């Protein structure tokens, strides 16, 4: 079995999957191919493709595979070479908008120079690289090699610096859409309250409007859960609205305490409770609702 991993980069690496797909069509690859594609959106009848998988499942596939094809991420490479796996590595390149620079070529070059892997340099000649891999015997990785450790540490630092956005984007985008959701809730509440409507009815209507907006943005943009499977979508919807009802209870109870017991201004109370609710909703969504991307 061949395991292909593209990491969690926010940029696509469709070029590599097209080359592998073509190699399968040409009969150069006859083994089963499983792909962890990350943010690369690619459809193929020749490969089993997942967006993201759990760390345990990832490790099982690394253990099981006869060959690992990967991008030039340090973590992806190390996970395989430490186990003595045959590795073909292909660098993401800036000119194809696959990364912000070409530092992955340096990473792959250094690992290849040490005898740990084979670099895929020409995607149009992937068959030759696969043939070379058949007789390739990777060098046993020695973690106590000072030069290699220093090199890896520097490259990891560089890689992490470049992909810092990729590490915090979920929280960042949740914050952005959380602010927009809060504004919809507060503005709706304010306008309805100005009409003289009961404060709790106003709060309920404002919640309904904001939760509809939150579901769409959370599913599509924050947690990247874009599955079209009806069972998964239905489960997400039911879970989402269940936990939003729970957070509504928190909101309503908090509003009662703030307004009726502590005598805080209604609008101020609404702002306080929205801060509490938005934190609660992130925890609910992350842990209980949008789990299928993991």
C-alpha cells in the first residue's frame, strides 16, 4: 500500500496528486493508494482520499504502508524515516502557489543527501522515481547526529514561522465570525427592544437569527466540515442546534441574573453574555459537533 500525505498546509498541492493519478492510469502504480490530502481538494476514482485524519489513524497508515509519498514538511518526513520507511518527497513550490517560498526543496535535499529518502524532482517522470524506490534502502535514522539535529531544528523553526497562520486559523476565523454573530445578535436585540417588545422574546428572536448565521459559517469556513453525506450533515445540524439551545439556556439565565438580580443595563448584560456564550459555543463545536474532519 502507498500512503500519500500532504500535511495541513493551507495551500493546495494538487500537482502531486495529478502526477500520482496519472501514474496509476498508466499502470506505473498498481498498489492501493490512500491519500491524506489536507486542504487539497481533489477527486479521483483511483485513490482513497481523506481531508484530515486522527493522529492514531495516521500512524497506522504509516506503519502499514510499503511506500510513503509526501510533501517536504519536516514532520511528515520524520514520521516515516524514523521507522525506516521508503519515502519519496516532493517539494511544494512558490511558483505554483503551493507555499510562500521554496524552503521545502532545501529540507528534501538535506534528507536525500543523508540517504533517508528519494526526491521527486520531475513530476512528469514519477514512474522513474517509483522504479528507483523499489531497490532503495533508506539509511537508518540516527537522532543523535548533531549536524542533522541542528539542521532539523532550524528547518522546523523556519517551517513553523511560515505556517503560523495555519496553526491558529481555526481560532482566528472563529473569532471573526464570532464577532459577526455577536453583532447580528446584539443589533437584532437592540432593534427589537426599541419596538417595545418583551426583552426575553427579543432575546430569543435575536438568538435564532444569529444561530442560523453561526451554523453556516462554522460548518463551511471555521471547522472546514464540507461533507455532503446526508447522515453526517444531519448529525452536525442536530448536534449544533442542541448545543446552541444549551448555550441559549446559559444566555437566558445569565440575562436574568444580570438584569433582574444585579440590575445591570440590558445592553451591557447582552454584551457580557455574548462573550460567555461565544466561548462556550467554540468548545461545543470543537469537541462535540464538527468532528468528522479529524
